[in-house]
C-alpha cells in the first residue's frame, strides 16, 4: 500500500475546512487536533499548532502505508534506507534518501478514500532535490509507479492514491502543498470563488489563497 498524504501544520484548521470542501475534499478524521481530508486520489492531514509557531503554515512531505515492517523490508531490499520507528501516532517508517532528504511513511488510519470526494482531484507530494535521477529511483524503491518525465523532474502515481513529484532544486527538501485537477480548471475556479476563496491564474495553474496567508497551486492534470 502507498498513498500520498502530506501533513500541513496550521493554527487555523477551522478556516481550512470550507476551502477544502470547495476544492472537493471530504473530512474523514477529526481527532485531538488532527483532521484528515480525502481527495478523489490521495489524502491531506491538518495538524493544529499554536499561532505564530515555527511550524504554522508549513507542509511536510509524507505518505501512508499498510504494514510498516513489510514496507521497510521492501524499501531496503530495493536499495533505499528505511527504518521502523515509533511516533506519537504509532509505528511508522522513516525513509532517508541519498541526498539527505528524510520523510515519514505512516500507517494509514483508515483504508479507501471517501467515495464522495471529487474524483478529479489528486493530492501531490513534492520532493525537491539536486539529484533528480537518484531521487526518482528511490521513488520507485518505495513502490511509486513512473507516470511521466519532465525537463526538470519526474512524476509518479501511487497504488492507493495521489501523485508524487520529483523536481530539480538547489537542496533536498519537501515542496509545498499542491493538487492536480482533471476536470477543467475553469469550473473549479468558479466553485472556489463562489465559496469566497481568493484565486488567481498562473498559466496552467490556479493559485489558491490559504487561511495561513500563503498559496497552493492546483495544476491541470496532464493529458494521457
């Protein structure tokens, strides 16, 4: 099992709910400061933090898996470092890439995504790296499926939902929150604006204002 599930820290989770609802996501978890929202493909977790904290408004690259021990075993066998760890949310796997980038693969709290979520919407996890070729190999090592190559990176699909993207960057780091939409951006823009969300066009993407004062991109899904 492999599903894209970024973790976004915010002191304003209540303000995020109408935005994510207008985007087509459905809340499936609301427990002890943590909320999870399903897209048609992939999932997003919101974690409440104190206003003004270092984490407030930041997004962390992460994925969901099934059996942590088996995931770690397969990842190591394929050539990428992976270690089973204990976290406040339970057993997980820490994956460490050759470029130094590290991320956590959490055991999924629940299985299939909500059927009421907008099927055209996919959550995107972004990994910035100076070594695209090696990072792409490590994506394959965790079970991601090659989807397309671009001049400065590569995209991967996952068995259980969401898109993983490797992009060229000066240093290894997780990118910000992103989405893909396969239903036409004009209709999505109208839906967001009708809900009071501030949206601006940026070429083939919509830049959507967040309650934290930032923006995230919704890009049109590439044609098959």
